[in-house]
C-alpha cells in the first residue's frame, strides 16, 4: 500500500493541475555596475494576451481560447504585446527616463511551441529582458511596469521581494558606488538565488532527472559520483554557451532533456544495480541540461564586468537546488535504501512514474515543433 501512495504523491507532484491560475508578475532589477543595469520581467502570457485582446473567460476555457487562436491572429497578438512591452516598461535613473539599449523577448516560434506543445502547463510564462546603461555617478534607479501586468514582485539586487502596485513607480534604489564591493557581492547572491530558483520550483524536469539518479543508488558514494559527473558536465556547457562558444536551439535541447529523464528512469527498471557506464551517460545528459541552464541565464542577462563570477554563482545556486532535492528524497525514502523491498516498492514504481511523465513531455515538446 505504501508504494502506491508514493506513486500517487510523485504523479501529483510531477503533473500540474489543469486549472490555470494567474500568477503575479516577477521582475528582477540587477545593477551590474555604476553604468549598467538589467531588468528581467517574467509575466503570464495568457493574461497578457487576454488583456490586450479583451478576451473573456478564466481557467482552462481561457487557455483554450488563446492556444486555439489561428497562427496569423496569434502572431498579430504577439506583435502587439511585444510592441506594448517595449513601450511600457520604464526605467528611471535619478528620476529621468532611461531608454533601454535593447529589450529581448522570446521569438514567436518559441511562444507558439509553449502554447501548442504544453497543453497541461500551468505556468505559461515568458521573459522580457531590458538592458540599459547609466551615466557614471548616478545615484538611484526606479522601475515602472505597465498596469496590465498587475501587481509585481520586484527584486532589487537582493533576494528580498517588494510588491509594486500596477502602473506605479517603485521606490528609489540607491546605486552602490564602484568603490565598494557590496554591489558585486549583492549581484553574485542574486545570480546564486536565480540558479536555485531555476531548480526549485521552476526546474521540474531537472528535479525528476536528479530523482531518477537517486532511486537506483543504494550507496551514497555512488550517488556522489553521478552528481559530480552531472555537475561537471552542465558546468562545461553552461560556461561555453554563456561565452558564445556553443549554440543549440531550444527546439532541440528541450525534447532531449525530457528524453534524458525517460532514459535514466527506464535504466532503473532494466538494471537493479549501477553499471560502469552510468556515470558516462549521466555526464552526457549533463551536457544537455547545462545548455538548458544557459538559456535561462542568458535570458537573465550577464554583466561584462563579472561575467565569470556570475556564471559560477548561478551554478552554485543550481547545485544548491539539486542538493536540496536529494536531501528531501533521502529524508522521505533514503532510510530504507538497504531494505530488500526498496527496489520493488520504491525504485520500480517511482521510476515508472518518472518515465511516464518524461515520455509525455518528450512527445509534447517534439509535437510543438510541428
């Protein structure tokens, strides 16, 4: 009975509820130096399209309205949304409007894949990144987001969130002087925090991959070898992608990441003990996951002054998230790893559940490319 309960809990955790609940807009303002800032805004795509097109409905009914828009109409809506975002996201430096150097938004194709390829996705989020420069010696900076984005969780160079009301200008944030190290330290903490958030709660595919590694491992030392291989691999591709040494489309990366979950989970069912090649397989898949991490990091923006330290900080945050997942898994079932019934009651049913979820994601992400 206990293993059926564990299967139910895992499926409940891995499969989001169908009802769509609008989530607050999240924004992170990072002051990279006295002369550079990056604003990352994560917003609800369904709510944005609903507002701009004045659609009616809520929950799954509204999602169907947006997802089933003919492609020309959807493209037109996205064009309008991107234009409005570029015009309505404002940064003020010393109470003066500071035009951004550039604003990056997902491509229409990426958004189309998000809408058509993930029908049970609860969080239809897209990211808008605004980068700008400031005059040396600037004293403070403020953010104003459009009222149609709703109340916003704003993070200013710190993991502490502030609520900003719709359409209002945030309180001034004092720009640290270049003579102090506080700005750099704060920035690195921000990247570390974002790296952890990319695993918990946003990286469900990465979480399931780590859990699949955990399930077959009876000895802690073997788990350490696998996690170390995974860490080294995704660190390599994360750094290479951030420096522009390697590029691979998300259309290829995301289905392969989902497939990696299926592969490792099925291997748990075929073999009752770790095989020598397991570490090599984990390393290979770690290279793919690193490209996924890089995509999130590039969307966030990187400071030219602290590019490499920021990469390391983000990676540390990712590792912290993975270790939390392993620790929670150990607290839940790790005590029973040496029991004879562990494989029959925990490893097998949980691996079947993980493989099933990964297979659904793989099919959805491949189908979203058509």
